[in-house]
C-alpha cells in the first residue's frame, strides 16, 4: 500500500490503549501528550480516566466542520486503497473498520468542542512545549508508518526519512520526563517485521533513556511482528 501524503486518520481510544499497552489507572493524574492526536478518541478516553491530556496535530488549525470533512475524505480514500491492498489480511473487516473510525471521529469532535484549549495545532519535529513538560508521550501511526515504501513504510518518495525520524524522536524525548510509547514499530507489509528505523533509533537512544520492543494485542490487520516501542527515562521511577 502506498500513500502520497499523511492521512488524517483516527482510532478508538480502546484501540490506542491496546496499541500502547497502556493502563490508564497506572497514570492517573499524569500529564500526557498525544502526538499526533488526529481525529481519534484517545484523549477523550484518558481525560475521562483522570489523566491531564493534551493532543497536537497540524490539522487542529482547521475548524470543526473542516476537520470532519477532511477526516471523512481521508477515511474513504484509505478504505478504497485497503480494499485492493495485499498488505492487509483477506479476512480484515473493512466495514467494521470504517464504523470504528466514524465512532472515534464523533468522540473526538465532542471532546475538542468541550476542551478546545487541549487540542493544539503543532507538528513534529518542533513542538511548542518546554523540556520535560509531560510524564508520558504517546505517538501512534506517524513514525515508521510514513517512512518511504522502500524502508517498509507507506509513503511514496520521499516519505519521512531516517533523519526526520531521528529529529522527531529527539523531540518526543525532549518533552517527556518519564516515558514515550510509539506504535507501530513494524513495517507496513502483510508479514510485518521490525522496522529498520525503529531498530536504528533504539540503538541511538541518549544515555538517560532505555527502550524495548513490546508485544501488543493490536495488529491493525497485519501478521508477523506487530510490536510497539516503549522508551523509559532512567532518571526517575516509571510505572511498569
């Protein structure tokens, strides 16, 4: 599957919890950044669980009407691509997938309307936050997903190359004081494998950070290694 640009795509908060191996009870009261937040319902779910959540996405500069229109257009384009893709299992239920995205969109729009100040227009690799502003930083379906196809990602050339990934990860680490979780850490092929960029960046972590690939219960229609990447700061205790 190949894409010409990053799509504005959101998932249910429950799916994101599975992606990131995240138990909200262990982080209650923590400051959390969802980057990029997209039109997903993770922020709404975590806020309801007592977490202090901020989401960023460059498209949050749009109005609610424009956001909904963009989401629906990107969703239908993605569904059309998936319908003919060999990178997704044949038994993957596209109708159920479409409905899940629409449910996530509805929850996102309601939460953004109620907490507009917590949805900021910003993008990697330059975030408008001071160092160590958040306890936990979550980043789903951007890094590794949108690498060039030649590197196991979704993007036609040039895509988000290794240098961009290196800068983006450095920024996520900069604004976190405890942990960063990323998903996926695998290639976007049907038989997924560890993403070469994820392996390279894990080997380059600053001395104060360590990380591991972690099995998740979410596979987004792929087979093989569908791991997340979990990074922890060694300077202070982090929930396990």
